[in-house]
């Protein structure tokens, strides 16, 4: 079983920044594809960004140029640096692991609220 623990959410003013972290409990972290997703109230969960084992990334258009994903394989951790935050970025942010053999695991989510 893989456990994911997210942290770093909170309340921030528009144009502010936050950095989310997701620590994965299992070995072989370096071969996993990691992703950040978000779900706003009344909306479906949506992709924010993914990063594969080779470091290739895929960003949603809505966050390109503002958010940056990175991973530290030595720490089994993936990060999401969020800059120039907007009220529409308010959501619960979830971390996801996708393994090469097709299984997926989700974290519990961390709330991000962008408001003045």
C-alpha cells in the first residue's frame, strides 16, 4: 500500500504564492508518474500538472507560467510551486501516484483558498 501525505495548503491573497508538498511512503518513487489535481466546490476534479519519471511535465493551460512541479527522488517528494494565485485557483489539491503497472493512489487533499 502506498501512502501520500500532502501539506502546504492554506489561505493566501490574490497574486500570492504557496508551495505544496507530497511525500510518498513507498520505494521506487523514482519510477512513478506524479500528478497534482484539484477539485473546486461543485466541480469535477481536474488535472493541474503531471511529471513522469524522466521529468517530462504536462500542465493544464490555466496554470501554465504560474505553477511549477518538481520532484526530489531522494526524498520521495513532489512539489507544486504556485505563484500569481487567483481566486479561481481555490480548490482542494490532491497528489496522485501512477505506477508503471497501472495502479493509482491518491492523497487526502489539502485546501488552497485564494481570497482577499
